[in-house]
């Protein structure tokens, strides 16, 4: 354990806490990790940590997320395929980092605890930068008339992550650009067009029902 450190605030303090949490995870595992130990390692106090994270599971997931590459800007290549290819490639790079032996080992141990799994599931069920990116990419494609108007369910919005993660875990190797191209061209773009066709069929059916009802 390290002793007290000079007073820090904001991003510097958060970085110190997340680094301390990750180091604790690596040394003692999730089951033995305590907020007291993290606070002591970071040179801060438990109340300071709890003002930022509601509990141990939230802190651990935040520390894990900090170890992964993040790109917040939504791809804007001028085409639906180009945007999706860029997005899938970013996810593939992130998945490759997640499969790092040390990261996978540490988080694999943490994910076996119900509170961590529950919190991760809750986050996946809610809007995220990924789902926001997919919605914007689709909206731009519709505006360019590349894609008919389409309703994209939440599960389909997060499907790029599920597809890439499945490839990475199944093959146990980095997801190549060829695989990314196949996921985009053979799976995701056809799925979007299929959803658009379903929406169009439903609209035609509703219009027919209205006409029948007023006849």
C-alpha cells in the first residue's frame, strides 16, 4: 500500500482511484477487494470514492472500461457501409484489447459475482455511446436515401458489439478486416433492409385496414 498523496481533484483524482482499483483487482481479486484498500492505495477516502461510484461493482467496471480504447466520434464517411465498417472495426479493436490475457483474467473473475454481472447487464440494456452511434448512422443513411425509413430495436442497435464479441470469443484471435466486411455486408446491412421492409409492409397493412374501415 502507498501512503497519503498530495491533494488532487477532478480527473486526476478519478484516474488515481481507477488505477488503484485495477491494481487491487490484479493483486487480491474481486472477492477480496475493499473500498478501504482502494482508498488507501489512491491516497484518498471512502466517501470520496462513494461520491463518484455507488459501490464496488460500479468502481470495478469503471476501472475496466478505462483499460479499453474508446472512440466517441460517430463515423461519418458519407455512406452506410463505410460508417458501419468503421464502427465495426473500432469495436473489433476494443474486443482485441478486451481479450488481453491479463484483462480477461481479472474481469473474468469479477464477472462471476452476481452484482457485477447484474450491473453489466443493466448497462447493456440501456442506451450507450454504441447505440447512439448506430441510431445516428442509420438516420444519416435514411436522410441520404440509402436506406428506407426503419425502426431499429435496441437489441439490433447493440448487435454490432454482440457480433464482434462472438467472433472474438469463438475464434480466439483478433477480428480481421475481412471478417468485419462480412459482418457488415452479409449480416448487418441486410438486417437493416429487412427491418425497413417489415416497417413498410406494416405501414401498407395499416393503410389498407384504414381504407377498409372507412369503405
